[in-house]
């Protein structure tokens, strides 16, 4: 099969009629029908079925349409990226971001990068770490900032320094706070936990023979902060997120097992354009290790 056949197939699926599709594509109907027949022969399935109102996709056709759209979209994306890489201007870097990367994105370093490449744009795709990495593997984004732990298979990674978890105390809980808080002290308070760390928290408390009071579980560090601000409990989140202006006191948790790291990740098999390389370099002074 080829891209022209895929484009023909998508257009027919959208129009619902061979005649209308041929008119839209500015070609005669017989050559269009022939190309679709050749595509069906190669795939070994019928993609369309005729009805009194035109033609409809078969179940196999509906499945194939999803893949055809992805192939055409990726081809167009590759063409635009290659043109942008050649010119070095008017390019877009698609960046995956998680809620706890607010200390790194946005930054003056990226603003300086934008000044070096006239017309450079950033498209930010936000999700949790697992969602961002899934989009990275599907080529929907080019580079991302995520948080450990995660599966780094097929990715290149550069890590930022590790950081402790922090306990976020609402004002009404702030009596007798210390410079650090231990696990033994944490179990005295209702806790708001960040879901992706729940298993790690539970195992640590279990090994210490402690039973925590879990009041709220959520998927976003910012959500945990908001619930803490409303007095529902003590939020446990990465310490780098705690600079956000909220009504709380920040106390580091004295537990080495809870330390975590942000990481800059991108696919191993990826076109490394000059501006993408400079995007990585912009963070190099803050990074501590590199893994392939």
C-alpha cells in the first residue's frame, strides 16, 4: 500500500460515496475504485460495503481507518518537522509536562531558546507521568519531563537531582511543627496522598509497622495542595511543588525511601533537530546523571 491509497481510502470514508470522493480528489471514479480494490486485495479484507445510501465502512474498514489516519498524520508531521529542521525557524517543540514539573516549566532558559530561534513555538501536552510516556511512545510528543518511578525502555533520560517528599500542613494543623517529620509522627494526621506514590507509601508504613490515616487520594499534586489548603489533611507531595502560593507550612519528610526525581526523556529513535538539542542543553546545568 502507499500513502496515496490511504488518502483515497480516508476521503471515501469521510464522503460516504465514491462519486463525491472522486470529485473532492479531482480524479475520475474508475481509477479511484481501482486503487481501493487494490488496497483491499493487499489487505485481504473488504473495507467498504454498498448500501442504498452509498457505501459504509465494514468493521475491518473502521479498524483500518484508525491506522490510516495515524499513518497520514505522522507522515505530515514528519514532513513539517523536516522542513522546520532544515530552515531552523517556525518550528514547534511538542513537550509533555506533568503537574509537578512546575519548577522547570516554563523558565527563562526556554525563553532564551525561543529568542535564538525566531518563530519557535512550544506545544505543551499535560498528563501524569504514565500518560505522558504513553504519548511519547506513540510519537504524539517529542520530549517530556516526568517523575520517577517509570519504565524507561526505549527512552533516553537525563535526571534532575533527587528530592524528598514534603508534608504540607494546613494552618489549623500547624501547632508544634518541627524542621522534619518522621513516619511515626505522620500517622497521627489524616493524609492526602498522590496516587502514583500510594503503593510506595503503604509499603514503607507497613515495613515500619505503622498504619496511616489516608483521608484523600488523588492524581495531581496541585489537587493534593488544594485539599490540604481546605483542611482535609496533610498532603504528601514532591518538595519541588511546594513553592506554589498556598496556605500551608512545608515540612520535609525524613524518609529516604520516598525520594523522587524529575527526568527529561525522549525516544532513542528520534530526529535530533538543533532546537531540540538546545532544549535539552538548556537544562544541562541542573541535571545530575544521564542514562540511555
